[in-house]
């Protein structure tokens, strides 16, 4: 009787361990799938249906304004090929857009004129499409983004009134769905794997509040930014916009109080110096006040705000 009891206990223990192992494996699988979907997003979607072309301009979190691409397919264009892939991956989508068109003479000249005059102006500073005459590319090209933040955007002129439009983001060379002859020779090299390298017509500024970018077709977008100072867990902001001379003009100031949990408990907004030019700000040693230095009517002035509720 005693011997049988021991065998029964051993069987129960073994079954228990198997159950725990299966539960752990299931939990691991669930966690892995969750992390995978969080980082890489749902499965990507691909299409060659050019009737859906205009949908590319409205996709979520798209990291381009498609400045080199036509906003609509012109009547004088014959679409020779089209491919679009989009996957809403974490932080930046994975995208590949390829459009190849043959134009009649009038429409081709109009499209070249559009590319020649495509530009964006930020705070009085103008950025245009770059030209490359067979240096990095096999064909003449108008470049909006080249080797910047894992992305490329350009319009190639292979000849015969044809234009090839390409945008890629986080796409490796072996994944492109078009002729590799349309790629620059240094496509996705190490140089282009760091933010800030290469060229982009889209504005990017690094401030104390992070990186601001303006992925839009608007040729003269309003550029806004913010300066911040910390007082413990609390934060004081001076919000600004760039004017046509590239100067930072104050649009508001705000103070935000946070609980230890990280949740905001209160905030205060100030408009005393709206319209003045921002210069600097400092927090006092006790972290009870912040002094903002600004320029108004050519004179340098200061104003002090409390850093307490």
C-alpha cells in the first residue's frame, strides 16, 4: 500500500511539472506574439491596383509628403507599372511605393516643370529637390530624400518621356519590387542608417523636446517648436514658431505639474509675451522660478514665472 502511494505521488508530480511547462510555454508564446505585433505591427498590405494610388497620401504615420510624386495621375499619363506596400510598424512604417509612367510631350514637360519648381520653405529658408546627373544613380534624378533615416524618395528620368517615382522606408535592397537599376549605388548603406545623415527636403529639428518633422506637401508649412526647463518632475515650456526670418517667435508659455506616478495634476498657460522673440530662459537655484529672456521692439527684456502650484 505504501509503495503504491509513492507511485501515485510521483505521477501527480510529473503531471504537475508537465502542466507548468506547458503553461510557461503558452505564456512565452503569447508574450512573444504580443511583442512581435507591437514592434512590427499587423501584416503588411501590398497592391498593384493603381486605382488606389491616391490612398498613399492618407496612410497613418506616413513619414513623407510624397513631394516628388504627382498628387493625381495626369490624364496625359500611361501607367506602366505600380506597386505599393505598407506595414504600420512601431515608430516608423515600413513602406515601398513605386510608380512608372509614360507621358505625352505636353504632360511630360508640365511634370518636369513641377519637379523643377518643387520646394519647401521653413522659417524663410528654402529647400529644393536635389539633382543628380548620373553620380549615385544610373539616370538623371530629382531627390527629395536620399539616405536619410532609412528612407529614400526621388523621381528618375530613364528617357523616352518616362518618369519613375520611388519612395522606400526601411526596405532592404533584396526586398524592392522594381528594377534595381533604379536604386542609387549606395542604397541603404551604413551611412544612411543614422538619423540626420543624407538629405531630406522635409524639415527636421532637434530641440530639448525632441525631433520635429514636417511630412507634408505644403510648400510653406508653419514650423513650431518648444523649449523646456525642468523643476524636479515639473516642466516649464516656451512654445515658439519660426517667422520668415527664421527667428523664434513666442506663441505661449506653460507650466505643467506632475505627480510621482508621472500623471499630470495641473497646468497653467501664460500669454504675457506672445509675439516677442525668444532668446533664453533659466531656472533659479531653488527651482522655484523660471526667468524667460525675450526681445520686444528691439529691446532685451525678462519676465519671471513661478514654478509652484
